[in-house]
C-alpha cells in the first residue's frame, strides 16, 4: 500500500477546566497521568456494568485541556456519559466541529499528527482546518476501510456495540491500564483479566472469494458462529472483520456464502 490520506469522519469532544485531568482519569480505562502535552492514548469509556459506551482516543493539549475523538455517531454518547458523573468538579465537556485527516502507509510521523490504530504507519491530523501532507496522494474511503480491516482495528457501530465488553474487542492492550485505580466499569474488566476468563465472542479477520456484505453469516458445521461486521472487496476477493463465537478457534475453517475461509487473528498476536 502506497501512502495516502483521506478525510475521515470522527466525532470530537473537548474536556477542559481546572479538574480536567483528575476527572477524566477517574472516568476512563486508560491511565493518562503520564501523557505529555501532544501525547495520546486509546481508552474505553464504559458503562458502570462494564459494557462499552465508546472507544476513544485521548490527546492531551495541557493538564486543563484534553481532546477525545471517536467514531461518528458516538460523540454525544461520550458527552452525555462524562457529564453523568460530573459533580462538584471544574470541568467543561463539549462537542467540537473538528475535522480529521487520516494518513496511512506513512513511514514516519507527520507534524501535528497523532498515532492511529496502534500501528507505526497510521496517523491522524485533527483540528478545525487540518492540512493534508502535500507529498502524499489522496486515497478513498474504500482504501481507508481496507487499511482498518488489515490493521484489525474495531469500529464503534460495527465490531463494537453497546452490548460489547472490552475483552471482545482485541484492543485491551492499547486501551486498558490494569494498575491505574477505580473507574466505572472496572470490576468486569479486572475480573475477566484476573480469572483468565474468555469473552463470549471475539473480533477476527476473514478473507474469501465471491461476494460478501456486512451482516453475512459465518458458518461452521451448518451452524451460525458469527457475522461479518466490516467488509471490503475488489475483483471477486474480499477481506472482512467479524465477531465470532469463542468456540471457533484461530485457524478453523468456516464458510461465508459457501466460500471457504480460515479464521485469522484480527490483530498481530504477541510473541510467545
């Protein structure tokens, strides 16, 4: 893939005020106390019972200003959720009409960009009027989707719903800190980690031939074991992310519309 940029849709929220750092730290799954100005980290914003309200990226502008971005349609959910527990703290939480330039395939960071998807070749430029890199070609929505599927990065409204829990997503390593202290939803996250519990389903990657669309059933032994959640295809070949039952193991053979596919990890597995 040659480097490209494309204007991505993101919902953006600003958390500001004298208590911005301490309040945000108390509401998310990530530890942001060590972030330097301009630094960023992914985090979950969880319901008290541990279900996911949003997967967000947090960028520190100062100790009194943080900018969160998430998938389109979930910004207001983040605003509502963060306002829910805002009692006697000096914090303002508001949606911003910012834009996002997604840069993929680049070998080095772009000025004013923040890392994306936990990959060294993915960056986003956020702001009121972000400028794309002049030496990089314009890409397409299909290319950006293909890059996300290849990166195995889950999206809100696709791989992640309001019924999802962090352990299903494949990005706990990027979005959860297990030593930071209390936050809403922590009990379920900690319990599953300490007991080595498996989630009921996982995000996996599949490839196949023929046609495939979001919602197609993933089959094994004549039974439905999952559904495609993000799909990109070209010339009769497709790649997809899917949520698949934990009973199906990596490397198992499944079918989608009769086409045979092998279950892959959505993201690279850590070394043994």
